[in-house]
């Protein structure tokens, strides 16, 4: 298991699904310039993608007060950025199929973690800057994708138990990944996005989460926000008292309202626990 093997695995991956490529082009000039009619047509051209999106938005994770029965309705209620993230997530999960057991969670829980991260950044940071929250929400939904690649490498060499044991004793997931692979899963997510020619800024943000990375765009605030979110919600701690406290200390360091963050995190936590019973 090394960095070269990871790069080789990524290089061998096929392109994103055709529908996702079309949708990605629609977002090239920013979500504020999206042609809604073309977006709806693109989404509705892929029946499986539509079914997946509607299934997710109607799940307990989103706690919507009404049943969503059409893609147009989903876009209206959730916004174009969230739909973009869901489309990318669907495409990535279809291409990078992996058993996430090395990280000590089921694939279902791993999926929940991604949606909780996206929901947290949207609900919490909208109170600070709604535009930034909407921009980061789809990235939060898919920023854990690199773990799928690393999990594939672990399964390939039959070291699931060994990796999981080491991870359970580690207090820093990214540092543990780096010790094993020479990189972190977030940097690998950046490599994935690079491979698929996704947003350059998203790539820069992901590569900067764990390492000093030269970027022509100022992204420090984005990195700080996602760092807080992944501290609160991750494969070791899903919005528990310890992770919320640690994340809230980071919020305070940024000079942001700690109570807003804690209240939002605990609200999402309660809904998640209730729906998990």
C-alpha cells in the first residue's frame, strides 16, 4: 500500500457517468448561472439517478415536511448546489465501489456520515454566510470519497483487521492514513476530482485540508470550515459529545458564534439518533 499504487488506481478509473458530465458542464459558470430547464432535462434523462436523488431527499436524513415527488420539486426545495452534490455522489459511488469495512463502519453508515457533514455545513454556516454554505455543501457531501480508494487498497492486500485496529487506536484519522499510505483520504479525494476534471477550487480545498498546498485562490476559510465539520462528524465520532466539543473549540478560534454551532450540531445529532433507532 503506497502512494504510487493509489495514483495508479485513480488513473485506471473510467469517466464519470454521461449525465453527470453534462450536469458538471452546466455548473461550470457557477450555480447562479444554471439553466434550470437544461438541468431538469439532464437529470430526468437518467431514471436511476432521479430515483436515487428522490430516495435520498425523502429519507429521514433530510427530515423534510413533505414528500418530494419530482426532480424539479427537489431542486426548488434543496437548491441547485445540493442537487449537484447528489448527482456527483451518485456517479462516484457507482464508479468507485468499495467495502468501507477497514474504517470500522458499514457502507450505509459511511453514506450517512457524508450526508450529515453536508447538512451540518449548510445549516450551521448559513447563519454566518449563506452563499459560502451553499458552495461547500456539495463538497462536504463527497469529500470523503478518497476513503473508498484507500479502502479498496486495504482490501486488496487483505489487511482489513490490521488497518481497523490501528485506526481504532489513533486519535487522528488523517495522520494515521498518512503513516500508512503517505497521503490522506482528503488529498486522494482531490486527486479523484482532478482525474475527473471537477472544480479546480474544490481540488485545491481538498488537497489543503491536511497538507500545505500552493493555491492561486484564497481558500483558507473554506478549509477551516470543512476541518470543523469533519471533526464533528467522521468515521470515529458521529456528532457525539466529544467531537462536538472539539469542533466547537475550533469554531471559537475562528471567532464565530459557538452556541450557533453547538445548537445546530446537537439538533442534527438528535434527528439522526432518533431515525437510527
